[in-house]
C-alpha cells in the first residue's frame, strides 16, 4: 500500500484529491498478479495487542547493555553500550490479512537469500521516511525528488519524458483550500490540510509508455508495446517456480544494465486463487553481500508484469529502499530456536485472527526487514499453516508471524505474549 492508498483507507485524503491507484491498471501478471513487496494478500500487518509503554531511563538501559556484553573484551563492551534502544513502532493502524495460499509447503519458497544459517548480528537503520498518524502514513521523496528520480530511471530505460505531473496538482490543492474556507475552516490550522496536499506521486509518459514514481521511491513503467517473450520463457498454469525464475532472469537480462542490476537473483512466488488458479510473481534482486540482498528482498529489486497469456511483459516496478536511512549500528541477534520459542509463547506480531495452531504447523522461516515508525529492523517471518482454512480442493493457507530478530534487551517495545502453548 502506498502513501495515498493509506490516506484513503483511514479517511484522511480528500475525495477530490483521490486519483488513480499508484499501480498502472494495465500492469498485470498472468491475469492474477497480486503479490506485494513482502507478502501476498497483505497491505500492512496489524499488531493484535497494544505495545507497552517504554520503561526505564537511558542510564539504566546503557547499564543493562553493558551487563549483556559481560565476558567479552572491553572494546566489545563499549560497542554494545553505544547501541541505542530500538523502537520497533508497530502500529494498530493496519489493514488486511497477510497470508499465502499454496498447495504444498515447498511452494512457500520465495527466494529469500537467508538459508537458515545462524548470524551473530545484523544492522538496524533509521526510517528516513516521514511517518504520520502513529505510523499509518509515510512520506519520503518530495515533488522535486520524485520528478528527478522518474526522469533518471526513464532515461536509463531509453525514454525522454516531457512534462511530469505531480499529484495532487496545484489546482486540486487550491480547490481543496477553497472548500475548507467555504466550510469556515482555516487551511493553515486544519490538522488534515498538510496531509491532503502533500505530493504522493509523479507521472509522465514518453512514446506511449507511462511512468510513475511514488513518494516512497517506487517506480513503475507501463509499456506501450509489450515485450514478447521467447517461447521458452512463456508461462502457463502448468509453469512452476523454477519456470518463473527462468523468465525473471531472462527479463532481468533485458533491463539489467539500465537498472543497474548486478548479478541478478530470482525471487518468485507461487500462490493460488480461491478457485485454484495459479498466480506467479516474478522479481529479481541484486546479488552480493547478504545484508544488501536481505534489504533488496524486503524492500528493493525489480518486479516484472506479464499479460494474461503469460507470453509478454507489459511493464515493471522498481521497488524503493527509501525507508532505509542512517545506520544505527550492528545489533546482536537471537537464534532461530529462540525466535521459535517466542512464537510458541505468542511474543510476535501478526494479522492472523485464527487461533495459533501450534509450532507443528510451521511451514517455513525467513529473515526479512520490516519498516516501523522510526526504524528498519530484521525479523524472523514464520509461515504457519492454518488448518481451519484448508479448502476442499486441497489449497492450504499459511499466515505470517513476525518475531524481532534482535535481542529483546535492545528493544523499547518488544511484542507482548498473546498466548502460551506447548511446542
């Protein structure tokens, strides 16, 4: 969900300022593409319980961190003591259910670069997007920055765009201002005015091809003439994840240089509609260091869209890593086993409303980054099968559960236990 859609969902964006959705309507993925950046069926994961108030003072927290580093060298102690507490900033203002519908657990593999090895630490970053209304609305790029990045990416793809339209336009802003004044409201003091007039997207076209850039750094290209795929790379209902990965790498070759994709790595998703229709999502990310791949897996990379026949590419989306800001430091991690125990005890975040079925229903674990109100933090994402949602045609639903990957002593607002179950 982009910034404008979030505003619409919570009723803050004025009707006259609502334009088309940020994703061009002609961007399709074999009829059924609907997978988002981090998971299908989800827009924003909701927290089931309110987060606790931050306790303690900074001096006490620093002391705790020093104690945690006991037994290590003095230099290591100093590094640990310098790590500031992390605010996760999960919010109740979420929408939707995050889950995947598959036939087998093996189809949960979305190409995560982490393969299960234990890591001692990972970086935490500040969220450089501006967050409003308790985390519900995010603004990153301003109008000038959106236009500049749109022109750069379109140019790299071989297009020279003309006029760039910013949404909301000056005319829309003026009409909204006048309407507030007619209602006896002062735009300069009205709490919703600034939100309604903030730029959320930039749009342009060249040679019939359409481009857009969102305030969160996501760029889309909707081709005037779809790129016809060679026979070997066309996808059908019989295609599987391996086939989709091959097509994604083929398309990456066509655009790798322009989009500066180094050592493209496929990350595809297989999912099904309620009627059993297969849906394939084609994405690639840069190769290289694990941390960079994790960030791309979570926020970056390039997604390709196919037409309903699976024989032509109709456009692409470059996902933005706009939220990843200043490095806060390298934070120690809990193990997968510790995260699994936290899941069993309900110390996690999820949008799943079904009763937790138990750890025996675990399908897959991934390591991903998530954007909170103030920070960008690594999480273990557990895909857990929800038996009550299995359908007569054999489709199985797996819900997403998130456990913060960094040591809880570094968190100001760790998740509160929601249940207790035997593992």
